[in-house]
C-alpha cells in the first residue's frame, strides 16, 4: 500500500479560477455524458465582501462584493464514506494511488454512496447506476456511462479538467506535492499583499516577533 501522502488528490486555487466552467464541460464531453446529465465536476459561485452603502449609513464598505467561483468534484477521501456504505463493495479506494472508483458491474444503484458523500459526488444515471469522477483513469469517450467493465489505467494521469483549466486553477497529483503547491500559492499571496502570518506553532509569546518577522514578504525567501 502506498504512503498516504502519495495518494492523488485535487488542488484548487480560487484565486486563479475565472468561473468559465471549462473544467465541467471538458469532463462531460470527454466521458461522453449527455449535456443534461449530472456533472462530475461542478462550478458554483459564492459572494464575499460587503454590499456598498451610502455614506449616511454606518456600514463597513472597505471590502466590496466579490464573486468567488469554486470548482469541485469527488475529493477521493482518505476515509471515503461512500466506500464504507456500499453494500456490494462496488466502490474501492485504490491502494496504489488512493483514487476512489466505482465498478459498475457490481453497482446496484441503491444511492447509498450519494447519500453518504458530504460533497454529493456520486450521481445516479439514466442507466440506474452510480458514477462519479475517477480522475480520468478510464480514458476514452463513453467511459463511465454504461454498465460494462472499464479498463482502468494502472497509473494515474492528469485529468482533463486539469489540462483544460484556462486559469491553471485545478491541479492533481500526490498529496505531498499538492500541499507544497498550496503553500507556495499562499506565500505568494502573503508576499503581494504585504501580510504577516505565523508560519509555525510556538510556545509562549517570546518567539512571536521572530516568527512574524520570518513570515513577512521581505523575508519570504529566507
């Protein structure tokens, strides 16, 4: 069994997403799914900030409204609840790379996995079976749309949502690499925004100034 940090996961950077939905369209087209079928990757839009207010009202308008697009698919959880509740063991988390797959030969369409998933990743298809993102392990049009067995790749490859993302907001790979990717992106934001952050735990307050100093943009490369 591979180390947990070698399991593949998605990394999404909302600061790079432009909300174009190319990822969900690419996913659906590549897997030969109908346009009205449930998406394996969805893009939702969320608002943050405060609405503008007249000066005569006492309101904080320093943070204007911003539309934040969020792209989501199956999270390929370490302890996947969908795998735990499947009565036919159709759902398996692969030991080698941690990708969670559904064997439609074994699926009976009971929807237990869909109810158990906190992200709503498994979807119920017109064929009466469940399906979801499998990081494009079974390449080719129509894969994942029928009840036939699929020829899964032995080794993971870059999913189509990653390669077709216009802003480079979606990445996939071993968890340890994606954590590094996220850390680097966060450091760049702190550097550009002239922000400070405590970068590691400490005991007491005697080290606070030192840690804050180490995390300032001027010292980001130290």
